[in-house]
């Protein structure tokens, strides 16, 4: 039976097997497009550049799969991140990649028929298109059929993030089909009417959106050269967009100035590095990663690392480091573990909840300077925290416990009633012992903080 994750594609669909193997079924209605993609050299060039996911074709005979032209097995991506989990810099790279793929595809006689950011994700340190059946054959002079979708799902949300507030992107999860352009136009500052790109593609475009009126396609009659020029102009304009700076960046410099002492952080770094390096992990998830200080360490030893952090600026900075240092095994995701991205779309299954996407995907999870925030700032019981960690990792957990006597915890309690009698080291150990066996505990220098190395029962 077809699964909800790809029901919109009429030329094929994706199925995820029980062992997490992904299969893409291509119907005979897409045979001509698929053959051109593969035979024109476009697929090879996209994969070589690292712009598109690679796949293997099934060796089954036509008699064994009579209803499908091809069955593809794409390269495995441990966790697909969604647009609501991207920073401004990640969004910018997705839009640039979308336009670059179109510029390359049109020279091979093809074009992307969809303009949805949900066809992209971040994998091995780079932006990647993973929808193989998203290409259509292009005939010179035909309109850009994905233009309105591009404006509503890509350009509009990104403009709101850059010119209104960077947190607009987080809301896109509730509107997976994007926002109507009149809504986007109303919520952009007045000064954006002076931006030629926004004036043409958002504000004036929005004026055509009238109830009961079908908008004429403004790209009708564009030949290949005009489309290429248009895409290049969009690329140059969008590259200049930058979000407004906020004065208060609470967590961005946590490991520079927000910790207790240099002795503490150096000692903690040494011990965590020792445990990570001995773990031989395939996949590490750094929960509450902050600016990625320990994610970057984990990336030296693990095959894949996912840094999950709720603060936009921290994720944006980490993504910049990933690009600058060309780290090919680290992915940064914006998410609040106390209210993670939920399942949405058809039956809440079209876009999968974050916890289900990361469930049992890691063989090591890091929870450093995190538990006290979950338990005291967000009132999450210790038992819930332990269960979450157990749901995510199949093997190891490195967790830091910070007692209530710690000055940072005392600062959290300064303006609220201390109702957290159960927040003790003994209860922390008891909660995690339900799912894990303690291998080692370590007291960090110049602090009351302790590190615990657990292994899944």
C-alpha cells in the first residue's frame, strides 16, 4: 500500500521498509522523463556535484514488477530535516541549490516540476535534492509551471525570515503548502516594496490573488534564455539578503563566556572526548547542542553526527562552520526537544514527527548541560528525559547532571518557586537506570557537575 509520505507524486511513490530501507517506485507514466534524466548525463552530473541523492536500480525483471518501470533504492539518509528545522543560511542554500539545479537541468532539456523545499534536506554537510522523480521534460517557450509554488513555498517564507523575523521559518511546519502571497505581502515591512525582487515576485504577484480569479502565468512565453536570466537574477538578489540582527543572543557564546571556569570546560571536554572516541559510533545525536562545540568533537570520531538545538543563531553559526571547514558528516537541526516538530499533513503522517525520525537512529546520544533545562525550565520529569534518551539511542548515552546547588541552576530558580524536590542526583540515576546500565561517572573539576556514561540495557 502507498504510504502517506509521497502520495502527491503521480509518477511514483516512496515506501520505507521495516528495516528502514527506502524504495522509490517509478511508474510507466514517468518512463520517458526517467530515461532522459539518466541518459542525458544530468543525473550523473548532479550526483557528482553532490547536489542530488544517488540511487541503485533494482535488478528485478519486468515480469517480477509488472506495474512499475523501475524500483530505485536511494542512498540512505539517517534523518531528513524539514524546512521548519532550518536556519536562514540553510534556507538560502536550499533556494540557491534549487535554482542551480534548474539552470543545469534546462541545458539537458529538463526542469524541476516542483518548487517545494520538502524535496531537499541536509546530508553529509551539504544541501541535497532527494526527489528523483521531480524532473520534467522542458520544451523551449513553455511557462515555468512551478513559479507560483516557488513564490509561496520558497521565496515567501525566506523573505519573511530575512525581512520580518528569522523565526517565521519555524511556523512553516503548520503550513506545509506554504502561505498565500497576499498573506506574505501583508506581513513584510513596507520597505520591501523598494526591493525589486520582492516587488515583482511577492507584492505585485499577490495582487493577482483574488477570490475566484485564476492568475495568469507571468512566465508564459519565456524561452530558455529568459528563464536562465531570471533564475540568475533571483540567485544574485537572494544571496544579498540577511536577517535582522538581534541584540540578545543568549546561547550563541555559551562555551565562550557562559560556563563556570576554564578548568571545568577543559576537564569536561577531555572526558567527553575520551568516551566519544572509545564509542566507535556510527551515528551520534547531540541533544541540546548549543553552538555545536561537542558536535564538532563527535564529528572527528563518528561516521555521522546530528546536532539538535532550539536556538536559531547557534544552528546558523554551526552550519557556517560545517561549510567553512567542509565537514561532511555533521548535520544541524533547529528543534526544541520539549515541543519537537510534530507529524503533519495527511493523517499527520505525510511529514514525520522529529522524534519518530530520530528514534533508534543513533548509537550514542549526548545530553550535556541539558537535563536541568528540561527538568527545571520546562518542568519535564526525569523519568520522561530518561525515556526520551532511551528511545533515541541503541547503545550509549553521555549525560551531564547539574545539581540544584550549581550557580546556573540557582539563577534559574531565582524568580520562581522551587517545586523540584525530586530533582536530585539519586533520582536522576534511578530514572536512567530503568533503561541503561551505568558504565562510569565522573566529577568535573572546579564544579559540582558530573558526567555519566550509560549503556542501553
